[in-house]
C-alpha cells in the first residue's frame, strides 16, 4: 500500500486527476493491454483551533495563532500597550481583572478562543509644590504635578517692602 504524508490512499484509477478510485486493493483487473494505474489520494483534514488576541482598549495585540486541536500553543510574547495601564496577561473574559493566561504560557487547543488583555491602572503619585514668599506677598500659591513630570514654575513674582516704600 503506498503512503503519502498528509494523505489517505483511496485506491487506483486510470486517470492521474481522479478523486474517486476505480479499483481498490483486493479487486480484480482483466488485463487486455498496457495500462498505468495512478494512486488516488484524499488529503487528510486536520482540525485546528485559533487563538485570537484582543488588546481590550490597548494597541499592539499579537496576530492570531493556529495549531492542530489538542496540540499546545505557546502564547505569543508580544505585549500590547495601553497608556496609564500595566499589562497583566490574558483572559477569555473582556472584564477580567486577573489573568488566566500569560505571555509565553501555553494553551492546549480544543476550540477557537479569543483572549482579552487584562489591564491594571497605574497609580499616579501627585505632588504639590507650595511657594512661600518668605516675608513677601503676591507670589504663586501652589502647583501640582505627577511623579516624574516636568512642570513650569509660574511667572508670578512676589514683592517685599522694607523701610516703608522701597521694594526689591
């Protein structure tokens, strides 16, 4: 019996393009001239499953991954991004707060799934800059900024009077 990877042998035919076998193993053939019998092949159907990634409000989700059912799929290491959030992993629910799968982890494919990015909002520390005129008047009151952020000092200039009418 002939073999061909990814195909099932169906039998023999007098046509090299046949999809149905005219003769199968064990049949009889009456010889009445030279003939070439061609193997008839049917491609095996491999069932697959696909992981589709959804950045869930972010950007840069990996491309879908497909593998034969039952085979482990290594989940892409490509990490999506979302301003002000930290990526935690993947989940089958778009509203999950804890991941079910991690980048580089495995999924044993049994059906198609969509994995949604799980995000945690970053904590932004805010600080206040207070201005003290140090005996003067008219300076700025305060300014706030986030940790690591660059801020501009206000242009309000305080004044201070000494000996009545002199200012400096």
